[in-house]
C-alpha cells in the first residue's frame, strides 16, 4: 500500500500542494485526477523523490528510498526514448538501472514484445518505430522489472482505440498480480472504467477521495435518462427538473434538484404512456470532475 | 578528434621523409671522378648527394650536359699531393665543400705520414691533438628558461583545448537530455544526484582516456623517434629538454590539470542544465568560456612572471588556480605549504560544487519552460 500523508510543497511563494493525504491500496487501481496545474505531477514527482516535499510518503510501510526505486515502475506523461538505441538496448539500459540482469531482460523482453504485438522488433532502432510502438516500448520499460508500485501519467494519450484497449488489459493484469497502480487521466471514461478508487486534486488540495461508486452515489441519483415521445419543452416544464438535454441517441437527460424527485418524475413521464427507457443514475465522473474543479 | 594530433604528426613525418628523400634527386648530386678507388668510396659515402657512377671525366661531362648531375669533382694524385677540382652548373654547398675538404685532408695526411717514414714515437707525437673541453653548468639560464617555457606552454595548451572541447560537449549533452521524459524514467530508477555524479565521472573517464591516448602516443614517439633517420638528430639534440619538460608535466601540475578539468566540467554541466534547447548551449556556456579564457590568456600573459602578485593571488582561486599555480610550480616560485593550501581550496571547491549541482540536478533537469538562465536557476533552487 502507498500512503501519502500531509504532503506540502511550495515553489517559492506558490503553494502547490496543501496537505495532500491519500492511500492507494494493493491490488487496486487509483485514479489521480485534476485540472492542469492542480498538482498531480507534483504529487507523482514527490512520490518518486524528484522533488523534496514535507510530509510522509511510504510504500508498504517504508519511506521511499534508493532501495524502493526497484519496486517502482513509472510511465511519464510524454513519450521519450533514446532514438539511436535499439529496442533491446533501450529496455536493457533502464532495466539494468532497476537491478535486472541482461539475461533476464532478454528473456522478459521477448515475452513482452509478443504480448504487445511487436514481436521481432528487438533489434530495431527506436527512431524507426511508429509512435504507437514507441509507446509500447516505453510501457515495457515501465513494467519489465515487475514493479509493485506502478505510476502511469496519462498512459492513454496519443494511443489509438486498439492500443488503448491493449493497454487497459495490461493494466488490469498488473492489478491481478497485486500491484499498487496509480494513474492520471483527463478522460474520465477511462478512469471510471478502470479505477477502483479516485483521488481528485484541485488547487493543491484533495477534494474527492474514495471508491468511485461511493463517490458517484454521494452526489445522489440526480440524473435520469428517459426515452419518451414527449418533447424537450414538455420535459422542461416538469417540476424539480433543473435542466433537460437531448442525447444524440434520441433520449433525454434530466438533471433533478434532488434524487428524491425521481419517483414523481417517473410517475409523470409514464402516465398512460409506454416508456422504452427510464434510468436514474448518479452524475458521471466527468460531471463530478467539472463540478469539483469549478468548471461550469 | 582524439587522433587528430597523431594524424597531424604522421603527416608531418611523411612530409619530412618525402622532402628528405626528394632533396637528393639525381640532378642535385655531384659525381666523383678519381682513380683512387678507396678515396672514391670515402667521397661517395653520402649516396644522397654524391655518386660514383661516372668513372671518367668524359662520362661525367656528358652527365653534366644532360643535367643528370649538378657537377663533378675530379681528384688527382700529383706526386703525393691530392688536387681536387670541381666543375658544375651550381656551387658546391658549404656542407659538401667542407665534407670533401675534410676527407681529402685526412687522406692527404695519411699519405704525408707514409711518405715521411716516421718512427712510431714520432707518429704518436704528431698525432697529439689539442683538447677543448666544455663544461656546461646545469643552471644554464637559457636552457632552464626554455624548458620552463615549453613545459608551461604544453600544459596550458593541453588544458585549454581539453576544456574547450569537453565543457561544450557536456553542456550540450545535458541540454539535449533536459526536459525529455526519459530523464524522469531514469530518475525513477536512481537518485538524480547519483546520475549526475555518474555523468561527471563518465566525462572524466573520457577525458582521462583522451589524455591516456596522448600519453601513450607521446611515449611511443619518445621511444620511436631515436630510430628514425629524419627525427634522430632533432630528438638527440633536444632529449635533455624533452626529459625535463616531461618531468615538469608529470608532477603536481597534472593534478591541477585534472582537478581544473573536473571543476570546469561541473560548471559546464550546471550551465547546460539551465537551457531547454541544445542550440542555446553556446549562450549558456559563455560564463564557463569567459572563465577559461581569463585563465588561459591571463596565464599566457603572465606566464613568465611567476612572482607577479596577480599570479600569486590567482593561484589560490578555484578555476584560475589550475592555470596559475603551474606557472609558479614550474618556476619554483612557491613552497609546499602554499601548494597544499591551493590544492585543498581547489579540491574542496570541486567537491562542493559537484555536490551542490548534484542536489539541484533533478530540479534543473525536470524543468521544461524556456525562462532564461537566471530564472531557470532560481526555479531549480525552488524545486529542490
């Protein structure tokens, strides 16, 4: 388990982290979300000891030190490898730093290249690879030493849907192996799909922390998706409905003042009519993100 | 780059060898015509400038007309008196003239002694030669000055060129690494300061290899030169100076060079870490270049004034001491105490600067905004 307690960091007079505390549990995926400049990267950099912060950070009860580095796998936000090296040399260089012998690297790399559908590329120069394949190599560098703590900073950015799915599968496999996984992403759909827990940072402070379902439900079942012959104007006239919008699939999305009005709305829209869909949901993570980040 | 001095030397040797070979072309030779075969052999020992190919005056004349020789020397024995006459299109060179005269004189003397029919004792008496003994003091002022000057210049230029080459290389390499995410991956595997120390150590290793190659090359030249015809005389004439220069370069001065190279490399690394784009390196490295030039030109100007107060003061200032203390060491213008103090200051500054830059390194390298050198440095301090 990764424990972050009372993390403070200032750059000059600018306070970037203001007492950040959270836990990321073993065998779970924790999503770290927040607007640009909210402090996510500084949290990652503090965990990785790139910057000196006040507070406590420990992994499996031990502060992060030189020895802990071998247990960490970090995938930075942008992709950057050494273009003149071959895939094997690049992976070996970083894996050797993690304490892996060259023989082990050779064996594991073959497995990873096959797993990521880039078999036979070990001797290719990095610069000759496509962007997608370079990202796969960087992922291999992150995971080849079987890290117990995996930090992924926007891992899906720039990936096509096929490779996004492949990466999601791999993240889930690492979760099954019992790793602590933290990742940040601006796409809340990915966070919702993969994460067990969510930590949301805004202006250097944690504004949401917990398991995703509980967080969503804490906002109440205030969203109704309904497919009805009624018009948009008619639905807007309903009591306790704050906002109505039409989805592109022909259904409507109603925002209620409170979840308790759901029953009344159901009674009203189904009165003497057949309704194909009526689904009462909490706000999506995307909506929660916008609410908490102060985005209107 | 490393091999360029050797390529230059090989070329010089090649040119020297060719020019010495070309110097004795057929048209420049003097034919020796004499009936005395022994004398002929002696006079044509130097195959480059003389030839015994033409046995008669007629043959020699023909060769002269067809420009195969520059002239011919006709030697005759006229009743025990050797007479030599030279005919040619060019004068004999002074060396050739002296050489012919020397051989002919020696031969004439043998003939004279034989003709005089002297007893053994008379012969020995006549052979008595005057003696001219030279005693050259070790403290010969001019020779000593030359040695000092050569030692100092060699040291100064070696250091200057190494600094020019490697400070720029290091700064450029760091600038090109800066802001790339591969650095974050590396720093997630090892502390940034360890990476920095490794980088400095690696650079130092490259410089040491560079110096070692020069050392091996220099030693090879030292041992090989006496065996080549065209370098033998130069080497033998200057062996004493070369030995003294080598001795001057192999003492504490070398330590100053090594420490100087490290401290300048660390400073160059700091400068390189302040820019985002490698093309801005030349701007960032300017302070290092100014310091190197201040040391180099200062030492060049004051190199012969070891007792100058500026030299004395600068020999204790880190960065400059590597240029100025060797002046005092070579000229014997300092004592052990001062050298130890100067070395301690230089060593402490080198270690201190390395540790300090190492502690800032992550903060400097992980910045990606192009905010200028000073602001970048300030940010590095804040991130730390």
